C-alpha cells in the first residue's frame, strides 16, 4: 500500500508528490498520458514570485518580461513597464517534465498510461481504479490533481467548478515581435482578452479566453494579426482547453484532497493557475504530512487544508471573480473610456509604482482602481461589494 496516490502528473500533481516524497512518504503519481509535459494549451506565463518561491530552473524559461502593451477595442494603447522583470514565459512541456523529474529524484514513483476512473474509500484506505495498464492500487490517501474537467471530483461527491471559461491558443511564427500584447474588445474575445506572447526571436503564442466560440475568435485574431504583419500567415494548429473560475465549495473528503485546476485554484482575472495551484500543493502536502503521522485522515482533520488555502487565496479569488464579472458587463465604449481615464489621471503610473500591485496578486490593484472616482464614473457608479483596500 502506498502512503499517497497523486492523480495527474501536471505541475500541481508533481509538486505535491515532490513535497510528500521529500517528507519521506511513499508517493506515486498516476498519469493518464504516456508522458509528462505534452500540455499544449497554456501560455506558461508565471510571475517572478513563483519563479523564486519554487526555484524554477532557468533552463525551462524561454524569456523574461518587464513590459506589455494593452490595446483597447478602438486601438488605444497602454504601455506598462517596470524596471525589474515581472514574469517569465515557460517552455511548458519542459517545465512539466522538470517538475516530474524533481519529484522522481526525491523518491516519488510515476506510472503512465494510467487513467484513473474511480476512487473508493474504505476503512483501511483508498482504492484507486485505473483504465489501461494501471489496474487498481491502494493507498492511505489520494490527492486529485487531474486538472480542469476531471470527473473524479463529481465521482467522490465534491462536485465540479461552477463557472469556467474556454481558452484557445496557437503557436505562430512572429519575427521581430518582442513585446507581449493584450487585446480587449467584444469582437476579439467577448468579455475576456486575447494575447500575443513572443517566446523566441521567431516564435510566439497567440491565444484568447472567451465565453463563447473560442475557435471562431482565435481564427479571426490570427488572421487580423497576420494582416497587420505581426505574425506570419500559415497553417495554424490551435489547441483548446478551459479554465475554472470558481473553486469547488469543498476540496477535501475522507482520505482525499483536491488541488490545482481540479479544485479551481486559479486567478479568475487572467486565468493563470500554475502559481496558485503549486501554492496549494504545498499546503496539501503539509496537511497530509501531519495527518499521516497522526494516522488521522478523517475529513475533519484534512479540512485544515481547505481552511488554509482559502485563507491564503480565497479573498484574491473572490475579488478577482467579482472584477471578471464586472469586466464582462462593460461595453467596448466603456473599456475605451477606461483607457482614457487611466491615462489622463496617470493611474497606470501610480499602480506601477505601487509595491502592493504585482503580477500574482490582483485584489489590491482592483480595489484601488475601482476606488478612483473617475474610474467608478465610467463603470456607472459601481460600488465595491467588499470593504476598502486596507481591509484586504
Ligand atoms: C489557453 C490557456 C492559457 C493558459 N495560460 C496560463 C499562463 O500563462 N499561466 C498560468 O499560470 N496558467 C495558465 N493557464 C492555466 C494552466 O494551464 C493551469 O492552471 C495548470 O496547467 C494547472 O495545473 P494542474 O497540474 O492543476 O493541471 P494540468 O496541468 O491540467 O495537469 C493535470 C494532469 O492530470 C492528468 N489527468 C487528467 N485526468 C486524469 C485521470 N483521470 N487519471 C490520471 N491522470 C489524469 C492530465 O493528463 C494532466 O497531465 C492557461 C490555460 C489555458 C487553457
């Protein structure tokens, strides 16, 4: 019997397995694919805080970023730049592989082609059933890290993410592009945004998040960028996925924890889930460490995980989700006016100088932005449903 079975060999599953293995527990990762790291539909941008906290190896970083250009629906531009690097663009496949290697080096085992289709809790432990060559395995506890769209959380009675957004992306040839560009507008990505993220001197990722028809909007975005000469026309091969916007109401059960996209631990503003998922992986592994030592894997004892990650991220996710819903209601004209107001009141400069505003933590920026009278006027006198910035 293993101590812990981790379902899913994405970055969050591998991080959980790594911490558990380092603590001396027998951990095995069950991955449905034949390899780790063939996740294509991810832009792979993480903040420098994530790079430092998780000691991300330079070899998996394609480039570092200090600045970005934001375009309004009418083509107005905001240029945001800080003197220090703010984020890194990952080679996502190499990153996933590096995270898995790190876990293996710490002693975690991996079994591929093992799609878990059922989990049953018994008095003695947990039985995990795989399709393919996995068979069935038993452990003292299970961590579900099987990403967005997993059916396992429903299977064990924890439900699924209540809201999500579709994502689409293609790798393109883009010579001479060296700035990240973000595009807003109902015609580009309804309620969301599109992006061009250079990865090398010759390549870039073009993608978008959208409430509807991501394939149609991505095709349109690719064609318009090609027409502008920003990318080369070609046979683009888009990939599609989705991002949960709201966490599960409960992320633990008897002998079971849920982490990462499977739990909905994602920034609802940008859709970034790598950092929050890995932060929660550490909380999950540390909770299990104590519970395994005490031999108490009851839901009552494991609910410490639920409380701790919500204490760290709950308010961020709540405010981010509120901001997302607000943004989705704005017309293109309102977004254009926001750009004008931000520029003419030098709000962009103030936010860039503000040490509380960072790539990974958005709630303070949202509260400060919406708290500005000029901005609130554009938003139609919208009031914050939570208290001021000092309370966050
Ligand atoms: C278009 C797009 C762009 C994005 N860009 C960014 C970005 O720039 N920055 C960022 O931080 N995040 C981004 N994200 C989100 C990011 O990709 C996810 O948050 C992140 O991959 C979550 O990691 P995870 O380990 O929880 O899940 P995943 O990476 O999805 O890994 C889950 C693993 O579980 C395996 N699995 C699934 N089901 C089973 C099963 N039944 N049995 C066994 N194994 C199973 C899968 O094969 C997979 O390997 C983006 C997402 C999209 C859609």
